[in-house]
């Protein structure tokens, strides 16, 4: 059986048996497609370690980042594990295929609280003009965007988790919600007072009865990750800021904030990570100013 013959079964297994997110499946599909384009639609028994070496060589020579190459290798390893463990094919020893290590001095970019507040102030909430007459009214798109940004950075949720929220699961009084995160794991998330204030204002301004917390305003459907990403791209262009802001930047900013306020264990639990090492390697930004304060406070004693 060739790669394409087994892909459909793999995606169904990954989604329903392994509870992988739709966005994760899309990434798997893209990466496996890249492997096929460069190596060919091989029979799974004929895939060799040399093919992975070839992929690494091609992409590194093109100057592509290690994270991109690692995604392709990891996706193919996951696919081959399915072929071996679920479909019973005799394939190469997957454990011998090495995922490229991350850059040793990779910089994790985050935003400070005051930076986020300054960015939030640039979100337009009031429309000043309507036709040829001066008229103030609520900019519903701006209100939705500001609400989403505040929800993301104050809770540490992934964008897919935030867009999966329904109105009725947000406990306004206790400022919390129970969600199903990555890997079908339940966890509790918490919101800032400002997030709850914006949620209430946003829901009060809407004129639909859709269950989703965040919806499109043209047809009142649940807002998709793709739609939110397009809005992020436009917002980022309008801001003209030097930092590359993404939804994950907000999640990492939250992680660093919790880490320096408390500890890495608290950050890991609030992010929904099973392994603290994941939090340490991918989410914690080295705040040298904070470390300087800690150093001076310790040594001056």
C-alpha cells in the first residue's frame, strides 16, 4: 500500500482515536504532502531513513528553519507508526529516524503587559461616520477582536480553544470555564476582569442567538481559525510593529507572565501541558530584566 492509500485511514484514526485537533490534522496533511512531492508516493515498506535525510538536506539547503523540517519528519513518523501499529505493516525502524533539534539559542518572543495594553488601545470600538452623517455606533468587528485578544492573553488558551467556546460555558461570576483542550484533555481556564467585561459587552451588542461565543457577523456562524487569522494579518499590518505577533505569541506571553509571577508548574497546568519540559522549552521567555532584579535582590543581601 502506498502513502496515499493509507492517508485517509490515518487522518480518521488521528482525529477520532487520538483526538487530534482539526488544525493539527491540517498540518499533518500538509507535511505528508510535502514528503510525497519530494520523495514520491512510495509503498510504505519502501520508505527508508535515507529519504528523511534527503528531505532534511533539501530544506536546509533552501534555508528553511529547523522547526519546519521537524514538522515534516514528525508528521511522517506519526503516519508510519499508524502503518506499523494499527495496520500491521513491516516498515523501517522509526526510532532511528531523528527529528532535527531546535536551534540552541532560539528566541521566544513575547509581549509585556504594557505592550498588549498599547496594542489593545489601537482597536477601534466606535464608528464615527455612517454615510454622509456623523453618527457614533458600536464597531462590532472591533469589539469582537478586542474581546478575543483579551480572552486569549488573559487565559493562555490556544486560538482553536477560544473559538470553540460557547456562551453558556463561560461562568461570568467566577471568571472561568471548563474546556476540552489538545488531546481531549479537560482543564479549567480563567479570565481577567477586563475579558469578562468585554464578553458581556460583545454579547449584549450582538443580535443573534448562536451558541458560539465568537461568530461571524454576516451569517452568524462560529468564527473559524482561518477567519480570525485573516483578521490578525490585517491588524498586524495596520499596527506596523516590529515584533511578529501571532496568536501563539499571546499564549507565550501568558506563560512567561505566570512563570515569573509564580512558577513553571503553575504555568504548565494553566496551559494544559502534561510535561513541564514542554512549557520550559517552548513557552518561557528569558526575561533578562526580571532576572537582573532577582540577581541584585539576592546578592545585595
